[in-house]
C-alpha cells in the first residue's frame, strides 16, 4: 500500500478503524476480530485506530491479544475523554484513561493519543495540557483531537502541537471543508477521515433503518440519512455512482476512498472500519487507484451536502458536537 505521514510516523495511506469489531454495528467473536486484525497487517495496513470507548476497552484488549506480538509493524492510535457515561476531559480522568489503555493494549507507549470529544465543562487547554504531560512522561508520543472545530484546534495547538485531527469526512459528509482542512494544512496537522464510506452507504450495501437492529448507529445517532424516504433518494445517487465505479473497474468503496486520497490536501489518511477481512483487503486496493481530475469532479458533483438528503447526525447529537456547523 502507498504511504503517507502522520507527524513523525510513516503510515499506510489507508488505516483501519477498529470500532466495528466491538461497537456500533453489531459484534463479532474474538477469533473473527483476530482474523481481521492480522489480515489488515498482512495486507499493508500500518495505521490502526481504536478507543477506550469501543466495547468499553474490549477493542484495545483484542488488539493486544491478537496482534500485540506484531506491535512493531503498526502505528497505534487510541482515544480518551469519551466513555459510555459521557464526555470527561478532566486531566485526572485522561491520565487514568491512558494508564488503562496502556494496560489493555499491553504496550509501553501510544503513538497518537486522541481526545475523543471536547468536554464543554473543561477548557481545551486543560485537557491538552494533561495529554502533553503524558508525552513528557513517555506514555504518549503525539497528541490528536477528534470531532473538533477549527477554532478549538487552534487553541489546542497553541497549548501543545497537535499531530492529527479526525472527524467524519466522505463524499456525503463535507463539514471539514468549511474550515478544518484549511486549518490542518496551515498548522501541518494530518486530517484523518472516519466513516469515509458513509457508514457503509457509499459501498451501496447498507440497508435502511427498517432493516437494522435498534442499537445500530444508523438507527441512533446517524439515523436521518437512513430513514426510508431519505434512503430512497440517496440510493438514486448511488446507482449513478456505481456506474462510474464500473467504468473504472473498481468497487464503490474503492472509488469513495480514492476520492478522499485525491483531495488537494495530500495528508489525508482515511480509516474505514469493517468486521470483514475481505472488505479490509478491498479497501486497501483504493490506495493504488488513481483518479483523473474529471472523475474526481464528477463524483464530487454527484454526491455532496447539497445532493444528499438528511443530516449526518440527529439534532441532539449535533448539539453536543464541537465542529463547524452542518
């Protein structure tokens, strides 16, 4: 797989989001998770992203169990500050969380340690200051932020250099284009798109809410675009999108990821998640897909905030999110 950089690290151009193996879209067995993780490493993934929240630490534990012996093969990112009980960005909580993650991951150091969400009750400078002290203590190599506004990024970066920012970004979720991508380019911060396949929708394989379990993220916080009427509208766009993919001889997923990799800001490192090893291999193939300017423009015009029906999150979820307005 082609490579890109995140701070001091050289990583695969596409990383693996490790939420799906324990959280959000149903569960998989330990052995299935182990097969996925090892398949990813065997197929060139060198950037793996997890969090304390995912399965209440189970995702981290599974990584230690199945690929801990391969720790030297990948750059490890995990997150703190968001638990099942809610956001908590207090310095003492973040320090405690770091120690817990290190133990579960069975590692001495975390390469990229993200503040998972900004706690509105705690100034960002205090939360980042705590993470900076973990860097000084040798527990963390670099600091990242997740789902923040560009204004928050600037405040945090003034406290301690930020290596990476992750937020949802894909053809159908363009919020980072409203300031975050420019801020990252200015501050030399790598942008890491999560949900780069639109929570499976951009693969053409996602069902609507009537066919999903109630605890699926697409039925909870990300429901609006998967409601039957919005889903039917959006699937019409996918029919045309699939036609472009077929002409290129690639899959829908590969075209959606290649569009991200083709963006002018060449530091993007998308982290699609999956529980299926075959999908991980398929996604990796997007790294070698070069799109013409005409194709990039065509898919950009086809699927975007103006053509997609429904918001990316429910109103309640958006109200608690520190990012540029949708």
